C-alpha cells in the first residue's frame, strides 16, 4: 500500500485534512490529538476531520465512541467555555465543530447518545444558546435537537428554567431555521418531561404560535410539533390556541394543503384543541372537518401518530365513529396491525400498536359491523396476543379493543373463544394498572354473559376467585365491574356453575356486597341473588337456607319503605322474591310469612315505576300458582293475600296505564277467581 | 438591458404593459429571480435585485456556499464538498443516507479514476461496505462501482458511465437539492417546468383543435405565430 502524505489538501484550504491520511490513522491516535496539550491548530483540523468522518456513518461513530472521542470532544467544548475572554477564530471553530460532533454522536447510535449525555455536554450546549455569536447558537441548538430526538432522550435530565428561557428567546429570531430548531427541542421537553406549563409560564406558546405564520415549511412544521406537544391533554393551553383565530385558520389551511407530514402535524394540533372537554362548539366542529383528512393520511402512510390522532378524534362521538367505519378505517387499521412489526421503526412499534388497538376499539364500540370486519380480517388473534404485551399502554389498548369486540355475541362464540381470550384477560384482572383492571373486568362482564363453554373456561381458570378478590377492592369501579361479571356469569347458569361460583365468592362476601356503600354495586349484588334463585327449587334452597334466611331478611330490609332504596334496587329485589316464589310450597310460605309481602303491596301501589308494578304482580302470580297435586296450600295463600287486600289492589289496577302491568294484573286476578 | 429588467411604477402594469396572457411583470420578475437563486447565479441575482427591485427571501450569501459545494463535486473534489456541506449544516448528510452513500460512492469513483487502486479498495472496505451492510439497497450500486476495478480500461467497460461527467453532475445536483431542501427552498427553479408545461399545452391545443391562438414559436424570443395579435411583453 502506498503511504500518503499528511497535511492539508490543496483544494480544501488549511483547515481540511483529506481522508486518506485519516483512514490510516488509528482512531486512537486521532482521539489523542484532541486531548490536552495538542496545539489548537492541530486540534482544530483533527476535530473537523473527525466531524466529517462520523456524520452519516454509524460504523465510524461506533469506532470513535469506543475510543473515547465523546469525552475528548466535550472536554474541548468545556475548556473553551471556561476561558473568561471572548473566543478567537480558532476557538470559535473548535466550539462549533465540537457541538456538531457531539450532535452527530447522539444521532442514530444509542451508545453515542449515551456517551454524550454521560459527558455532561448538555449543560455546556445549553450555555452556548445564550451566546452573542449566532453561529455558536445555531450549532448548539442543532446538537441539542439531535440529542433530544435520540433514542436515549428519555434519560436526559429536564432542562433548567434558564435553558428553557434561552430556547424561548430563540423563537422570534430572524434566523427562522434556528427558531424552528428551538421549537423542536421545546416540543421534546413537553413530550419527555411534561414541561409545557413551565414553557408557557415564560410566554412560550405565543412565541411558538408565531412560527406557524413562517413562510418556511420546516419552521412551520417545527412550530406545529411544539404546539401539538404543548396542547396535548392540556386544556388550558389548548384553549389558549383555540382562542387565536389566526392560528386556527392557519392550522386548518395546513391540514388541507401541503405534504402529508405537514398535514399530520396540523391534524395533531387541531385534534388536541378540538377534543378538549367543553371545547367551544365551533372548535369542536373541527373534528368533523378533520376526519376525512386523517382517514386519507391513514391510507397514504404508516405514520405512527395517525392511529392516535384518529382515536382521539373519534372518542365519544358515535357519528364520527360510524363515518370512520364507512370510510374503511377498520380494514386499514386491522391490516396495519397485522403487519405492524415491519411497518415502523422498532422504537415506535409499541406506540403504533397502542394507537391501532385504541382506534379499532373506539370504532367498534357501538358498531357490530366494525366488530365483524375485525373478525373477518383475522385480527382477533393479534388483539388477544396484545393482551399479554409487556407494555402497559399496549395492554390497556388491547383490553379496550377486546371490550368493544366482546359486545358481539358472534365474536364471543367464535373467534374470541377460539383465540382463548379468557387466559390473558383473567391475568389482566391482577394487572398493576388500575385502568387495565377496570377495562379487563368490564370485558369479562360481556364474555361470561351467555355462552356456557366460555363460562366453564373462566371458572376452570380461577376467574371467579379473581373476581371475588376484586369485589373486595377499595376501587368502587372495580367492585362494580367484578360483581357485574359474577352476576353475568350466573345468568341462566346451571346449578353446578352456581355452586362453584358461591364457593369462590362465599356467602359472607355476598352479604357484604348487598350492604355496599355504592348503590350501583348493591344493585349488582341483588341481581346476583336474583340470578342465583332463578331456575329450579334446588337453586332456591341454598339461598334461603343460608344462616336461616339471612339473605331473605336483607331483601326484606332493602324493600322496606324506610330503606330509601332506589326503584332499581327494589325492582331487582322484587324479582328475586318472585323467583323464590316460583319454588316449593315451603319457599312460597316463607314469603307469605315475611314482612316482604307488605312491601310487595307497596310496590303495586308505586305510581312512578311501571317496572316495579310488573315485578310485584309477578310475585302474586307465582304465589297463587296452583299445582295440580296440591291445590290446598295455594288456596290458603290466596286467602291470606286476599285478607291483606291484594285482590282489591289488583282489581283497581285493571286499567293501568301500562299495558305490561295490565296483562300481569289480569293474569294474577285469574288465580283469585 | 436595464430597461428590460426595470420595474414599472405601481399600477402601471395593469393595462397596456401586460403580456398577452395577462401576466404581471412583477410576477415574471419573481420567476426570473427564482431561477437565478435556485440555480445559484449569485451575481446575476444581486444585479437583478438592484435593477428591478425584485426582492428574494433567500440570503444570497448562502447561495455562494451552495455553489462552491456544487462546483467541488463537479470537479471531483468530493471530500471538500463534504467538509463544506458539514459547515453549512451538519444535519444534511446526517439524515440523508442515500445522498451520503452517493457522495461516498463518488469518492470511490474518483479514486478509481485516478487509478489509486489500493486506496480505492481500502476506501470501499472501510467506508462503503458498512453502509451497504446497513442498507442492502446500496449493495447493487456498490458492486457496480467496484466492477470498475475489474477492467483493465474501465473507460470501455460496461460500467463506464460511472466515470462520465454525467455521474458527477448527478451527485452535484442531488447534493444541491438536499441543501436547498434544508434551507426550505425549492429544489428546482420554476421556469423550466413552466416552459415544459407551456410546450405541452400548445401541443395538446394543436392536437385537439385548429383554432388559431398566439402560439409561441420561439422560446428564446417569445415570438408568437400570430404577429397581428402580438403585444410586446416588455417595452
């Protein structure tokens, strides 16, 4: 190999070292030349050469990071800044090149970003932002942006107030490109460290919004990036933006023109401001305007933010959900979900998955066709797998999606059952995130409602034990969902299932729930009783047997006029009583002899609730039912009822305003004849 | 010449001084300025600005750097161009891996052109191979470039196109576009496309109907086919 001469090349001027000399040089040697004691001119040429070596070349970055180049370069920067006097030309160049080099090391190589953060260069770079030399400011801002956009950005310490203030001061610069760089960094400060309110306290949002009016597209984009980050889930700042009509109309214009990345950024901003709770009507209307744009973006590019924007836009808006379904959004989202591993860079995949699952979940919440689409596109297995994802947010999104799908009986009986959703779903009942627990228990409510094999599976997998545990939770929503699920599990269940449920739930716990402080939980507990006593005499027996009729006396208390129970609770309690009355003579007589009967009479007289009157009429029908073999005891009950004034009461109800009531009353009166 | 560029007073271009298509002169001037700026004719742009009063958002100083960079690639001094573009904005080559590969490839081509075979091999191994490894899409081009070394006289080889002026030109304009993009300027001047569009429209018109219209026959002078209707575009 020929040996080449070292030194400046003829074409590049004194500062330039041709690559040939550099290739030969060991990285170690180069790093040595950056260290202390080397004359500045030499240091300068080596640093420039190093910069040119590593920019765009990950392999070279790796080699130099391993040789300790990052420490050496950040030392150069620190030493230069420590000098009290102003910079001479060489020092200025050294500072600019060290900033550029540190920026490049942060970009595309995790190890590099780590080394830069460890070297403590962030403090020096932020200090440079305050320089009077615009070249230094630009170099520092660019390096900081690369660092804040790096894969290790989440490990950065939050920027100090003074650094934030310096960044905000760059926003009105005449050099708009540097202003844009500053806006991008501020956006990251919001995303990573949640510093939006801090930025706003220095008047940052107003300054950022001015960038939206820039003629330079990159600057507009950086401005929108920052506006989107600042207004996301921040009502106060979102309102601040929505009050600025110029900003809103610029955003709207940008959402309809320009490149897809510009459109998406504008959509993110408008979504943030238009989905705030209690947004003004004209701002909320923008959601409708935006929907076609977002759907189109979904068709065009696999951009990680699109599913999230769509999900937020559709949240709580059935009409928009329907439009999204009609625009084929479900197929596009599901197709993307199935091929997600390849479509986005690794660090974005969790985020994309979360967005896709949430969007699918929201669109299919009220739409059976949408659920069917997901099944037909074979999305179920992937969704069920996502319930086991290591990422908490993906699990929550998958759970939301499963909840929507579980509203479809067809899905439960076929694909959800086949995909064995019960296993992962049950483990989510003990998920560390309460949000996930709540959604999982709500999903379970739907799953166990009507399909016996699913009930069996969930029982066998210890699902009721988990639910029983949750029914003791301090979180009233968890108590509600778990009792609800148990109630659904018991709905039309056979005796074996009922027995096993009660083994897990236990009678004392049922009594506790019947006395719960939350009326909604109480209702579910009463319905558990109602479902338990539905069916045959053998179903009724254990309920009335327990502690000599403890359950009955609770029902009695819930029905007494002094209890203050709501009409709903009383209705379910009356139906429970009615179910008991369909049992043996012994069961019927237990009711006849209890105080419940007078409450039933009260319910017949309740003018507010026709449901309550129907339920009460059912009690009478069951009590007066004549079995062919034992008419005598029925006659005795009828006599007792007549004495209590039931017949007269029923007679007075023959023209009840509710047709349901009328039919039941006529049927009940037949027994008295 | 001065007259040709000079700006009319306010409002004066609305009536008689319009071109036949009703294009305002300020607009024409802006198009011309756009051409100078994008193509990098700094001196012409400066002179035009002085004479016609047409302003540009673009800092003319940055054009100078851009032209030096472009010329460096055209002359085969790719390292020099890389150094300069990193001075201008280090993010350009950082984020555009395709452009970066093409520049490194051009460096290899220049080494081969200078018949520095050892250096070329070393360079390919140390600089280009890792890029190919990270992005397999580059491998084919890399192989084609290395094929230059296999021929005794690469200039008559099937891959001789790599050694042509065209190749340098391509790399130069790719880099030029990237710089323009980083500065938020248009990657191409508007004028050539407008002329293409005009030519296409005229052809379509000729295909579709026989109706006469002021067809531009000579694109250099702007002379139209129907002299009777011709109005001078500029006085």
